[in-house]
C-alpha cells in the first residue's frame, strides 16, 4: 500500500521558517511527480507546488521566492522549505502523489498542520 | 477568488442525482485534463475522477465526469448520506504555469 507521512508542522511566528517532510513508501518514489496542497481553516484546497521526476519545480504565484520544493529520491522523501512565513500560510499541508492534470493527485497524506501566529 | 468556478453548494435527496459544475478558461480546462476530489472534513481528500472522465479503482460507477470546452461536470447518482462532502475540481493552467482548484462545492444529502 502507498503510504505518505508528513511531518514538520508546528506553531511558528510570522517571519519564521519551517521545513515540511513527506516520507513515502509503497511505490516507486523516484518515478513519481509529487505535489503539496494546503487547506487554510475554513477555506478550500489550494495547490502549493509540484516537482516532476526530472526535478522541474512549479509554485503558486503567492509563494514564489518564499517556498522551495525538493525531493531526495534516495530517501523517498519530499520536502517543502517555507521561509518568511505569514499568518495566511496557516493551513494543513498535504503531500500528494502526482500532478493535478496528469492522472490526478492520488493518494494524499493525512496532512501536517502549520500555524503562523505571534 | 478561485481560478475555477464551482457553485458553493448543492443538495438533493437520497437516491437522487446531482451535478456539480466547474467553469474555467481556455488556458486551463480548455487545454488540460480535469480531476475531481472528494473531501470529507477531518479526512484526507480523495481522487474521484481523473483525465475528465476516468474513475480510479474503488470509485463506484455512481460517479461520472465530463468535460466540454472550458467547463467540466461531476455527476453523482443514487445519492447516499455518505456522499456528503466537499467536492473540488482541479487542473493545470498553462498561462500561469500553476495548478488550480475550484473553490469547492458542499454537497448536502437531505
């Protein structure tokens, strides 16, 4: 079975940094594009970032320059480095296999909670 | 303001049929596959439909998808109380080079 376990969510002050991790198992991670999606409290799903098998990276416009997606295929782990965090970045962050318009996003991890507050 | 437009809510009685629309533009739905997701609050979202009209294994035939030009539709027949959830459409936007979701539609089974 595919298993995705996110970690790294925490309470952080505005302007701070966090690194989220997503440990993957049960499939060939190195052959899979990966995506981060978030959901802020009371809001809908928001696409955050994707990384292809070849390492091409894509980001939501509001996040460019602050967030960095990366992957370590030797560890089957996806990362999201988040800098200059803002209150509006508070959300559950989901790690997902795939790209949104190529076979869809499936499956999803359980998510990790990021709270940005002073 | 979401790039893709969905109705905020739909409702129908058990056993009935409902459709959820997703409207986009020529740079997103018009040029890319659409996928649909079911999200029960407190759980992880689940893929319901990919490449416009394909169901992943385990998704019942009561769920269907279609796409025409710059719009897509999710259909659910034989509604069950367990179908109550938020439903999202998603695709890629070629002009923005980003993934995009609709604002979500809350389905209530009365």
